[in-house]
C-alpha cells in the first residue's frame, strides 16, 4: 500500500508539474498575447514577459506588433488620359490593436495585400500619366488615406506609408516621350543660338559705329586679324581687303584727288591752268602749252579732246 500511494503521489505531482509548465507563457517584446477563454476573447491582451493562463480553458495567440513592409504586385491600368501603365508599390503597416487584428479579420496580411491592389487600380484610373511620373507624393498620400480608412478602424491595422516603386510605360509611349524631349531640347538650343546671334549683331553694330567715327580703327582691326591668323602658322594667308581701306590710305597719302560724287569735274584745260597758277605762286618760270598741244595723260579722261598730239617739252629756262 505504501508503494502504491508513493507511485500515485508521484503521478499527481508530475501532472501538476505539467499543468504549471503549460500555464506559463512567454511573450516577446515585439509581440502581444490575445487570450481566448472557453472560445471568448479577453478584452485585454497580455503584455511582453511571463504570463499565466489556464491550460485547459485558455488559448493564447501571439500577434507581431512590428512594422511590416509588404510588396504590392504590379497592377495594370489605364490612366485618366487613356495611357496603359503598369504600376507596383510597397506598403508599410503595423498592428495597433491585436484583438481586432485577430477577431475581425481572418488573415490581415492577405487582406491588406488585396486592399492595396484594389486601391492602386482605383488611384491609377483617377490620375493622369504626368502625375504618376512627376507627382508621386500626392499619389502616395492618396493611397495611404484610402487604405488607412479601410483597415485602421475595423481591423486595428495602421497604414504608415505607401510608396510607388515603378511605373512601366508601353514602348511606343517611351519613344514618343523621347522624341518630345529631344524636340524640346532642340527648340531651346535654337532659341539660345538665335539670342546669341542677336546680341552679337548688336555688339557688331556698335563696333561699326565706333569704327565709322575713326577710320584708322579699321586698319588696326585688320592688322589684329592678320596677327591672329598668322599665329596658326599657315603658309598661305588669304583675306579680304576692303576697297574703303585703300581709299583711306590714298586720302592719307594725298593721292586721292577724285572729286566727290555730284560735284563738277574740271576738264583738262582747267586743270592745266590751275597747275600754272600753282607754279607761278611758287616762283618757278615754267611755260605750259595750251590744252590743244598737250598729249593725253595716262589715267586722265579727255572726253572733249580725244586726239591731242604728242607734246615735246622744251628744256626749262636756265636758272
């Protein structure tokens, strides 16, 4: 009898030990424990650390409270301006109410994935292509607001952030956008070049006005151009030579006696008389024949007397 009693006490102690061990639960720091007692959920969840439950009547489910990053599969849709696009995104969420996350929805991860896909399609249909490409902050905020309104209150899941990862366009649309960007860059290049030509023309006009006041500056500019071209070590130098520069050199040397246009051009007799007067004033006894006996002078036009005979100058008087 003593041995049987000892064995019975040992079995009872072992059972009690198993009950105690099964009633002790450990909840991690990133988890919260939801206890179901006889199938009914307890209003308060168990905090991290050691906790005790009744082994037979209680069942505890642990809920992770960390932020979860979930990728949303790429969704195809048509934008408001009738462009077919393929958009994928990523959703960041966390559980704020473990009881609702366990009781109100069967699998909140799968449910949030479905909500993200449907919301993404809805946002694509309301936005245009330019907004999807350049104004993603607005699209992300709208997606987060739509999803958070559907998950926070009923499921106890907080949508912290939604980001669009990539927007895929058809190949034809990509080529069209590339041509548009190239045409825009070409337009800007032409406008900049035309503006440069316009500014250069104004500077050249101002320089021409300054050079017109002093013709010597044109000669200096020509010499500067020669120096710049000669620095290239060319064996042959070909450059335009303006006729106005020749006339300037002729006037500076006193050799240009061509009367201006519109003035009276003296004939040969008048020019000879004027030369005789200048010689008489100089005090030199010179005898000049009449116009009929003077031969034609090379370079001078003799329209009135085309057939003048050759003149033989007499030796000047002995001084």
